């Protein structure tokens, strides 16, 4: 049992920087709520993206299942940008570009389910970016 102590904070759970390898993101924190083992090899994480921030634009073999906890924003999934709000569920398929951004005037908190055993994220090459930017709505949305 892990009780919520205040909005988006849980008993004994550290609020960590999103990533420590210098990849490009802005205003993002991470909390790990569940670290699975052999019986259930998944992690449950909560990410918060502050107003004006964004998650890293990336893709990887592993998949994500994401549920928005609070706030609203938009998510890039492949070559589409979708509006997202509280309790919407987002599936990020394997090798699919993705990035989360809150709407103006709000932050965005979401729960993300991921396998413990997973590959490292890939960042877009210049060629990948050219392909992504072929769609104007994607070109306007992405942050690198
Ligand atoms: Mn990812």
C-alpha cells in the first residue's frame, strides 16, 4: 500500500529528475511507484511535465501504456498529435515516436507502465526529423 500524501505525491517516494543522461527534455520529474520483479516485471512511474515543458522526443522497441492523472495537453504518437486529458489512456506502440506536452497554463501528470527489461530510447536523426516535419501539425508540435 502506497498512500498519496498530497496531490501527485506518495509516501516515501522520491521525486527524481526525468533522465540523467543529458537527453533533451524540459520541466519533467519522475517518481517510481512500483518496481516489479519476476512475478510482474513492470515498473509503474508517474511523470509530471510543468507548464512550458516537454518529454523527450524518442522511440524504442518497448511499449508504454500511459494514463493521464491530471492536467491536459497533447501527445505525439507516430505522425499524429492527439489532445489528452484526465483519465485518457494512451498506448505507445513499439518503435513509434512519442512526446508529451502540457497545454498552456497547466502542467501534465501521467502514469506510465513499462517493462523492467527494456531497450534504451532512440533519439531522432536529422533524417527522422525531416520525415516527422513533413506533417505541419507535427512540425509545429515537436520540441528537440
Ligand atoms: Mn518512451
